[in-house]
C-alpha cells in the first residue's frame, strides 16, 4: 500500500507551496510564512492530523532542507517506491520506500530501493539490498519463519546489537 492515502493530494499542494516559496530564492518572507501557516493549519485539522501526513511532511523537509532533494510523491507504489527523491544536481534520483521501522523485504530486492524510517528523533536512509546483505552476513534473519517463509523481516526498534552498524545510515 502506498503512503499516499485518500486526501493526500491536499497535503502535497501545501508542501509544494512551501517548497516553491522557499525555492524561489525570494526574500518574500510573507509568502513563506503564509505557505507554512497554511500547511500547519491543515496538519492541525481533523482531516490533516494523521501519522502518515506528519511522517510525509517530516521526510519532505528533512530531505529537502538538509540534503538538497526534492520529493516527488507517487500516488501508488512504483517499482517498490513511495516517492522519488531528485537531487538538485539533476543527476541523482533515489527510489524511496517510507517505513515505520527498520524493514527488510524480498519484494524490494533488485529494485535499487532505499528505505527510510524514523526512530527516537533520528531518521535513517539505507540502500535496501546493501543492508539486507550486511545483515544476512552478520547472521540476522536467517532461520526465522518470517524471513525463510515470508521473505520479510522488521524490527519495532533497532536491536542493540546492530545499533552501531545502523549509525552509518543516520541522516
């Protein structure tokens, strides 16, 4: 299922309005303030106050502000991605799956997918296949019913024994 549920087009219009007001390299602070207020009013409204909307907004600003990526949200998963992150260099495009926890799943294998999730105030972004191979090499997931029979494995929280390993994927 895509992160974009019914009504998310409205969220995207507010996010893009904020992005456009900031990206214009304008000193029109009134336009930026107005766009941010509209977004916040929507997020505080009954229809806008959802976990998906807050996570989407968080991810949007994290990738845009800190790393120079614009996010193109997809209405349906495309090749396993919830959205495409396009870097301002015009050459870097990441297919990203948004998750609520550390997740490895065979359905994302060989699709050049990155996975992002948020835990305890920290965002993580990892290349799915690379982390899958690293975890398998370390002996994780092998022999579990979830991995062996269903092809997927996730952790509600990053386990202590791989927490240090995950630091390289913190953004």
